[in-house]
């Protein structure tokens, strides 16, 4: 086990002094495996500087037996052709191993780019799970009126 955690989305930039500094992350990747499906949540920007990290992350999960990887794109704020390319490469990589890639809840910008390019034809998009809301309110009716004591006489 490495002593240094993998920094996904961080870039090391050269400083004037010749050392390197860590630039602020543009994309965050989080992975959970709640069962038969491994979920990768992506937040931030998917662009030419980091799209390859998504493919590399999926590749690290693509081990036998065949795996289903669900990519949650609900928190993506920027998405371009490099993002499409990364998703198509990840899908192909999993398919070649008998696995499957699905996209969950694409953010409006992701959905727009997928629609404009017609890439959604190649990618499987699954609906977001419905979030539990407050229970439906039932109309409250007043109790039936009791006959008054004077009316009964």
C-alpha cells in the first residue's frame, strides 16, 4: 500500500523557484461500491486537462468478473468533447471485458453537450433515483357536527 494517496484531479505545476506546487482541483472523483454496481461520482469540470483521469479510474475498476460502473454526472459544471471521448473510451473498455458503463443524472451542461453531439446514442443514461419527499398531505376535514343538546329536546 502506498504511503501517498492518489490525488485525482490535482495538477503539479512548476513554480518560479523550480519546485512544484499543487494547483487547485478542477475535478473530483469519488467511488463507492454499494453492491453489484460501482458508482463513480464526478464533480467539477471535465476538460482536456483531466478527462483521461476518468478513463484511468474506470480502467482500475475493470477487473474480472465483469463489472457495471455507474458514473454520476449530476455535479459536473463544465463538459466538452474531451469528456465525451473519455466516456466513450471507458464504455468501450468495460464492454471489451464484458462489463457495462451507465451514466446517472447528467447535469444540464452534460445533457446539452450529449444532445448536441448525439453521443447519448452510444451511452446508456439511467434516470436518477427519486428522492423521498415529504409525505403527501391529506385534506383535513372537521369532525361531523354533534347534535346540540337543545336540538334533541
